[in-house]
C-alpha cells in the first residue's frame, strides 16, 4: 500500500503539470513569501517529504518541487529552530526563544490556541435545571496564569499534542485549598486513559502563595492532557482556586519558528532558550531584545512589567511602623519607614510625609526562656537553666527539670526561629519586610504589594522532647502550639493556620474569615516529627494590583510551643527521683505512673484510672474512667471492653457488644450541594475502641504517595485514627472520576466517657426522642464520646452518642443509622447521634429467659423440654438444657384406683343401708310389742305415772326399755329411718327381763 507521503507528492506533481499545461494567464512566479513549507506524515520507514504550501492557492506559479525531508525523530537544540528551506537548525534571533523540541505557554492574556475549557454537567442533580448552572464555570486567563473555577462544578482544561518521540510535560501550579479536587491525567487518541500512578494523577497541596512544579513523562503519539478541578462545597466559605502557569511540553518533532518574548520579558542574545523578566523600573513590549527604562522621577514599574505606571502621591498606605532595637540604655522607640520598593512621591500636591518617630520608651522584657545579656539584646538561657524573661537565668532546683519550649509574648524583633515573607498570587515575591511586622505586644500582618498577597509567618520546630518523667510513656500528645490572635477586616480577608509535617505536604489546620475577636486556638501534636507551622493572611481572594484594604490586619499576641526539642526553659517542673538515696538525678516514670509530691517517687495510677497528659504532679494527675469503662495497661486512655451490666430491682442484665464487630460503618445520604453535586458522609465507629481496633478515616486525594496498606492502618499523614471519624465521599459516577473520592476526614470523638442507660453524661444528652419508642423490658444503652479539639463552631469540641437497642429480629451486625431529623448525624454541628439496632445489642441469656414444658406420660415415662420465653430478648449466654425423660405413673392406674374405690364405697353404702333397714324393722317390731303389752295390762284408768312404783319388783318385768345417748352408729340408723316419717328416740327393748320401764 502506498504511504500517505507518496500520495501527497503525486498530488503536488499533478497539480504542477496541470498548471503548466493550462498556461497561467498573466500569473507571476512564486516567491518565498507566497508559500511555506510543511512536512508530510511519516511513513512506515520513518521518512517524510517537505512540500511547499501556497499562502493563497492559485495566486502564483512555480512552487518548489517536493524533496525528501529530515528523519521523523530529528529535532533542534534549545534556542534553535528548523529553517525549512535549508532544513537546518538555525539560532533564534534576539527577542525570541525556542525550546528546540518543545513548546511553552507562559502568556495567559487570552486562552492560547489549542486549549479549551469544558464544564461537566452535574448528572447526579435531582433537578434538571441545575445542569445549566455550570455553563459559567471555566478556566479563566489572568495574564500571567490561568485560574480555575471556585465552585463544585467539574471543569476540565484540555490540550492535545502529537509527539514524534517520547517527551514530557511540566507545569507550575498553586493548589492551596483541599475543598477543591485537582487531578491531572492523559488520554490517547481513543480517549483511553494512560497508565498513571495515583501520586502523579492527584496533585498535592501547595503552600499558600508558593508555586509547585509537576512533571510527567509522555509517550509518542497523540496525548490529550487534562487538568480537572471539582469539589464539594457544603458551606458558605469561598474556596481558593487552582492557578496554572508555565506549561511546557517536550517531544514535538521540530520547531519551525521561534516564539517572541512576551511583554515584560526580553532575550538579549541570539539562540536563547528562555526570556528574562525586565528589571524593576523598566518595561518591554512584544518580542523585545532589551528593556526600556522608565522615567523614575514620575514613573515606576514592577519586575516583569510591560508598561510604566505613574507614581501616586504618598499616603498612609505607603509606610509602616517598627520598633527599633533596644539600645544600651534599654530604650526603644517607634519609627516609620516607606514600604520598599517605594513607588509614591512626597513632593507633589496631596502627598503625605513620614510621621515623626515616637518617644523613647523602655524596651519590653525578654520573652520567657531568654535573658538580657547587657548588650540590648535577648539571648536564650543555657541548657539546664531557666528564666521568666525579666530575671537572670538560674539553674533548676534539685528534684526538678527545665520545661522546654517557646513562649513569645513580646515582639520587639522577629525571633530567630521564625521567618516572615510575602507571596504574590501571580509570580512575584513581595519584599520580606512587608510580610509581618513586630509591634511591641503583638506581631501583625504587613502591607504587602497588593490586596491578594499572602503574608506569611512561619516557625519551624525540628522535633519534640517529652519531659524525663514521661519519656517512657506511649504518648498521645508530644507537644502543643497555642496562639492568641484577632483579625480586623472590611473585605473578605482570611487567616490560615497550616502545618507541614516532615516537609511532605502542607495542610490547612484551621482558617478564619473576616473580623474575629481576640481569641485563643490550640493544636495538639500527636506525632514526634519535624513540623513547620505557618500563618498566612490574605486581605482579599480576588485578583488585585492595588492596596485598597491596607487597614485590614491580622494580629498575633502570643505563640507558645511546648516540648520543642530546641526550645528554651521558662520554668522548672518536678521530676521523679531515683530510689537510690544518694542520687538526685531525674528518672523516667513507668507508663501510667505519676509523681508523688511528698516522696518524688513514681506511683502507679489506681485500677481503671487514666493519667492526664502533662498534668501537675500529685494524685490528681490520675482520673477515674467513666461508667462501664476501663483503662489500658499503661493508663493512657479509657475504653469499653464490650461488656455492660445493668441492675434494676432484683433483675440484672448483662450485655456483650463484641458481637457487633470491632468497627461499624455508616454511609448516609445522598446529599446534594446547592449546585446539585451528590456526596455522602461516611462514619466509622469503633464502639469498644481497644488498642488496634480504632476507626480510621483517610483522604485518597490529598496525599497519594502512601500505599493502600498504610492507609488502612492509619499511617497516612492525613489519616484520622480515633473512636469515631467522618469522611466526605464523592461517587465516581456523574463527575467523570474513575473512583470514589474520600476527603475532608475529621475526628468526631477521641475520648470515651462511659456507657450507661441514662440519657445524660458529663453534659452530653442522648435525646431518645429522636428514635422510635423502645421496649420496656430491655433499656437502650448509650455510649458517650468526646473530642477536645476545638473548632470555630464548637468551642468545647465535638461530642457523640451511640445508642444501642436490642432488636432480636435483626442480625448481630444490625443496622447503624442517624436520626431522620438530623440526616447529617448532627442537629447543631457539634453533637453527633447514632442509632445502632441489632440482636447483638440484646442482653446475655440466663436461666430466667427460658421455662420447662412437661410432656404426656406414656409407658411410665415422661419427656421434659425447655423453650425460650417469647419474645426472646437475649443473645448468647446460657444455652437451653437438653430434653429430659423421667419415670411417671400413667393415668390408667389412677382411673382403675378411682373405679375400685368408687365400687367399694357403693358396696359399703348398700351394706350399711340394708343393715340399718333391717335393724330399724326389728326395732319397730319390738316397740310395737311393747305398746301392745302395755295396753293389755293397763286397761284401768290411766296412771299418774308410768314409772315403776315403789315396791314393784323390777326383776318381774318381762321386758326392759333402756334409753341411752345415741352413738354414731345409732345416728346413722336414725338418718336411715327418717324416710318413714317417724320421729322418735332410739329405744332398746329387752323382753327377756321383767316388764318394767327404766329411763336413764
């Protein structure tokens, strides 16, 4: 197959022949100005052809014939370009430059050719009208640099380049705000992303006002470069944009022309590879080989200026005050100086002159740890000695040791371990004396060169050294920095407090916008590492060349750093002494021991007490742990062992929360910002928090130089390892990201206060009304936590309550949620509430939670089974006893016994009835005989008495009547005889005796 180069050559030859055959009517011969040369595409052998391309087709005749060109990989050196007519490298003329095989973009008055800005619509928005809100978001040229968007819209800056050989791309950037996400990646001509390490894709944060450089290798072929920004803005704070400049690409085949120097720069010699900025008070135009001086009498120009500006009349904005160094008499005074470089005029109408110097006044005392050495300067005390700043240094008494650190509260000069500077957002560095200025009892921000300058104050601490008594402890606090400050602003000023650990990456610890009253802020250092603390003040975040808000100021009254390894001593602290009587040296206490004030010996804290870090000596240094908590073996902190007991009346409930797992996670949301960006809040909760089981939250975009295993262990500098933490998660879908992003990790709780069924503990309220009503049988258990790290909105720090509820219908892991009234987990921004419903939160089963059921007796055996009492509200603990089989007497035996007893009773009653009936008949017979006998012998008139008459012979009586008290048997007989209707006494007749009546 013919190559494309041969096709171009044949077309050019045919075109030339056609023109010759047709005869050019009145056409002139082509000159060098009528055409330009270009190379054809390279063929498979790496060859190409040089062809002439007319400026205006058909305007002339006689174009040069195509000739074989240079090799495709040919390129010139820096400072040279390829002259196409001779196909030779030629040096660039003065006033221009060349990179040889590269191109550079350093002028951003307009968007350079080939660059485009594309805003991605927010497909996750629940409202379709929010998609058009990103149309106004783009990268904006600002003269010396490009500025990104300031909102959460995803905006990409795109540039495509075709390389003939392997090359590279480099650029400078400012990325000070992690509220924006900034990534740089490369795609090929098929829109497939090139393989790229994570630490080269996600750019690291830079110091405020400082430019960082990023370089990445490129492959040959088509490379599409993407600079992409986006973020999640959940507050009203204005974010800092990403700035980009000096984009340089190496690896293009050749440069056919040199680039002219941009205004404000020049190149004086031919063959230059770069242009130099014009010195101060000079200027230059486009393609200048030298700079033109300004009329310094009436004009001025900053470094790299394209034009000269008229000098304004001097005003109070053009000078500042400082305190002179103490003289030999210990006196100082306030003097005023012009801001350098001086751009104003004093001798014109309306100009102000410098105010007169102030009166001489006594110098402030030296800062603690320093002393006046009679040379009008303050010197640090020698090691082992201390001073309060007003007295000479003196050694520490026996049994004490010096406290190391820095305490700056008098500001006559800038301390030796502090630096001040000024950075312009564009590309120039301000004069260092305009950064921060000392003012006696405070240090304040300087004037700077413009309102958008960053005024920098920095202090470097090489490391931390714990006091001897606690040097063997596994410290959670190695030191702390405390400063007192205020801001007075009329514009949108902002004060940043940042730190850089081990010179890896600068992170913003806290920031304050607009006017803030005098207040104190403390940051605790939890790692023993080299750290630089930085204060950056910016009067306005809008680009500006003027000083309109010169009176907006930030003041710092005091800065205190504890346990600094290179610090001085302002006091002495009690230390532990050796047990040897003759020794007075300080010795370290074992972990969890405090210093007894009477004996200066180390004494271990009581059981379930923790040692307060850096507390004063004495037993008060130990503090008892909260309810249902215990201390670790070193008495460093308190935690729950996942066991809890609650007694109410005679009933004791025992809980084992280890079934819930070591760390619980909750992803709540989604939530949407004002422009529709979807995000989630990820909460990680370590309920018990024993050592090695802490919750870890980390960012995967601000520091990607660590491995995944380090991130999971919490070894990342941006990792938060604590009881409860929170991260903001941005899903990959809808934002163009290839993976979900985690950022803005914060600590919600680093101290366990205790667990209880009460709704209040140490001023933290559980608020049970936020959750559904609970069962009365098993109470909710509340775990209370606190973080003592203060924020601008939470002066007492954040707190958290995890409410555990027994639900036997759920799994042991259960479900973790936040109140529906507080979808972000907090209703006030400071106290977070979590609801964990699970069967693992049920109490441990005991013998009271089951009962027995007896089965039917069969064959002389009976089964006894045990079942749980419903509803079952327990987990684990005792198990149900096994089924038992017991001997028993069946129902047939008792039926037979009952039937026999019934039959016997019936027979007995019948027998008795017959007996008494027969007996009654006999008695009736005898009685009738008695009555008949009496009627035969007593037919005479009725006698007055039926008794036996005197003289009668009782023995002659034939019958005898005996009346006695009825016995039980007789009573039964009487009952049997009642059916006959007779009512008489039981009378026994004895006819064998004489007929006499005897009554007894």
